[in-house]
C-alpha cells in the first residue's frame, strides 16, 4: 500500500492549470474568453491576430475602457472580476465573462501578458505578467492607446500532455474561425478584424441597422443563406425572437450553420435544439439539418447562464414557456410562407421552399368509391403497407361518424394502370389558362401550359417558368387536409377518435414518471391517451387513439414522459399519427403518368398556393422550382 498523503493547499499555478482544463481546450476557447472580455469592456473595435492557428500566438486588442494600474495585479488572479459583486448580480448577469477564472487559467498554460490603459494619452499604459509557481503579478509601464491588448504565446508550452492533443494548424484555425463567427454575429455594433499569419481573413464594419446586419451575415455565411432565409421578429409573453431561419430546401448535411443567441450569448441548448427540430420536422428531408441565426431576448433574471464554466449552456426558469414560444414562432413562420413576387427582377424568389393552407375541390372516384379505398384494392393485401391500411380503416370510421366531411376526404383522381390518352380540351382552355393581355396578373405559381412526361407541370408566371412535381405537390395538399380534419385547429384534438382497451396496459415506470403523468394528465387526455396511476411505479393505459391501434404504445408513452420531463412538451403521439396520415396521403395522391387537363393542372396550382408547407412533400423534398426569364435568357445567350 502507498503511504497516506497529507492534505495540503495546491500552489496557485497548479490550481489554475486544473481550472484551465475546464475553460481552455484549444486556441478557439482562449479567443472566446479574451474576446468576451473585450466586448464587456465596451469596445467599438476589436482586432485579433493569430499565428499557427493560435497555438503560437493569439493577440486580442480592443479600444474599450481599459484596466486601471492598481487593478492590473488582480486581473490575473483567480476569482477576481469587475462584473459581479453580489448574489443579486449573479442572478441577473448581463455580461459575458464574469466568473473571474479565464485570465488566470490561460496564463497558467501559456506565456501571457496584458497591456492596458484607461487614459487617452498612450504613454499612460501599463503591462502585467504572472511569474513563477506562485504566479506573482509583475507590473511595469508600457505605452498603449486607450483600451487593452492581451497576448497569449506558446499555448500549453508547460503542459505537453495537453499540447499533443492540438490538431493541425488548419484544423485549429477552423475552430478559431467558427468561434469568431459566433462572436461577430453576437455584436453587430462592433467592428471586427481577424488576421492569420499576417493576412487579413475578415474585416467587418460596425453597423446595427438591418442592411448592415444582413451584409455581415452574408459575408460570414454566404449570400445563399440570406437568399434562402426568412426574417422573423416575434414578441410574446416577455420574449422576443428575431433573426433568420433557412427555408427547408436550403438545408445542410451537418448542423454547422446553426447559431442561437440568448441575450447576446451564443448557446448550445437541448431545449432550444428540440424546439427547432420540431418546428422543421414536417418539412425537412431526412438526414438534413436546418440553418438559422436566431436571437432570443428575455429578462436576464429568468435565465441562468452560470450553468457551466464555458457558459455555453443556460437554464430557463420556465423552460416550457420558452420551448413553446420557439416552436410555435418558427412553426408558424415556416407554414406562413406563400409564393409571391419579389420586389426586384434579380431577387431570389421565396418559392424555392415555401409553405402554403387549405385544399381545393375534390372529386369522387370513377366507381363512386373514395380514392383511398380504390388504392387499397389496387395494391392487394400482400402489397399494402400496414400504416396505410390502418389509416384507411380510421378514415372509414371517421367518415361514418362525420358524413358531412365525406367530400373533403375524397381525392381528385381515378385509378390508372396505364397512361391515359389526352383528354379533349375546350377550344378556349389555353386562352383562359394564360391571359395574353396582361401576364403580370397571373397568380404566384402562374398558369399551366403543359405536362412533361406525365410527371411535371410546366407553368408560365409573370417572372418566367415554374416546374411542379405534381405527385409531390398533391401529396402535401392531401396530407395537410387530413391533418386538419384529424387534429382540428391545433388547440384541441376533438375530432381524434379514441378507443378503450379491453385489457388496460400496465407500464412499469419510475416514481418521477408517475409524478409527470399525474401533472400532465390533461396533456395526455388532449392527445387521446387515458392514464391511471396503479401504484408508486405503475401506470395503466386505458384509452388510446384509434390510429395507434397497432403502434408500440408502451414505447410512445415512455417517450412522451421523457419529453415532458425534459422539455415540458411532447408531440410523439401527433408525430406518429402524422406518419400514418403521410403514408395515406402518399397512396391517395395523383400518381406519375397521370395525364391531367389544363384546368386540372391549374386547380392543383391554386391548391398549392393555399396550402401550408406546399413547398415540400411529406418527405421534405421540394415540390416546385422556378427559373426566372433572365436565367433562361442566359441559357440561350440572349442579350449577350
């Protein structure tokens, strides 16, 4: 056995090196801490110089208030800060760096010097460095304009184990540049400069008016982001959400363009991520990630930013309120997009991914049966998808109980196994399709002029050509109609058919889940699920929606309880029901090789203009695209 060691006080350098393990991971984390201090100093311009990806040199220079000579020794001391003085200050933090650990921790694993001046006279500056194992601060005169400069050289020079984990210069600079983006997107009123190995990488002017803000976003994320994004600005219940959200068709394979700020602080929060993911769930292609730059503003006293040393995480006092506000705001913004005419000929249309509200006219099938019944007969029992079968059963029961909705449940085309011969058109159908007198009066999606290979509708608009995937578009229209009929207005699911279980299902749960079930009893009932408490760790499921007849109810209930506990909200039941409705709408929509008349094509276009989320099919694929005349002219070298 090893000899018992006596308790002793760690020397300051070792204590700071241990603390550095929490806040100093790589050059990017050093830059974050130094730049946040510069922001808190009231700077109007911040310049950053790097060498070797930041491993050799990181210099952050600002024109802020500076640090007085007498305070400089404390600046490199642990638990020293000018930003909080009491518990009340901590409960309403409105600054970025406030823990009083960063400079001390960084100086323990690098060669750090701080030069600062609070006066307008450059000769009044002072330098401080920490030396020896006790990290004693040494102050000396050093000329410097008003503001501060922090120079960090040879990061991890005295901790080889940490230094060997640094990656290549290119990789480390990539992390630094990403940190820089987050910083500059948090403060538009500050001018920023980033240099790497004596070369200017970014030089951004200050400006917090809308045009200047958009210029900065475009410079950092590319013009395509802005061309394919919605600007949102929504206030409710003491919360404000503003910024830019990418259209569903402008998504990415990775979640690398997602920036969310809470009171100016960039955060990565599970509650926020869940709310955003739910808002995009119905319109995003599988495996893709939305893009956004969003700012949430709220009272600092209702959010705790002191959750983690890196301050990337926050905790909201009322998480459910924040989650519901974020979800409803983004969900509505994405659903409310409509095809429209841009203000200038060169503007990129919103059309590349919009949304759109209620279905148009429907017709009975050839033999008088609903389209979904015919589809089932055509597929045959061995080919039919179980999900679609359950939906058809539900729709049949729903129709029997609500005959007044029968016409809306029908879908507009008869069954075809072979392409039809073209339908004879009225002599004036084409004239009525596209008025020659004033084409500018055409609706947003224009008027149909042709059908291509039985798959695409070609439509002439005031701006050019629109191409529509007719199956994908009709699939979304049918799906949205079904959702409206099943879920009602979204406030209550009064039309959702439920059924009692012959034998109640017993679920083994934790005591915490039992408490959640009791607290959220009304939520479950609204979704058609009836739960009873049968013991300290047992729940009984007595009633479920008809559509969940063959679903894994136990897994769904456990998932709902987990969501309600973590996020204060769960949409697993709606999501599962919607999956079944989506399957049904796919089977009940117009198929490829279905020949449509011009009036039928125009009816579909008008339905798209009225239907929410019609820019994407149920799987997130785009339903239509537009080619303006100036792009078509380029193809044929017109005007060259």
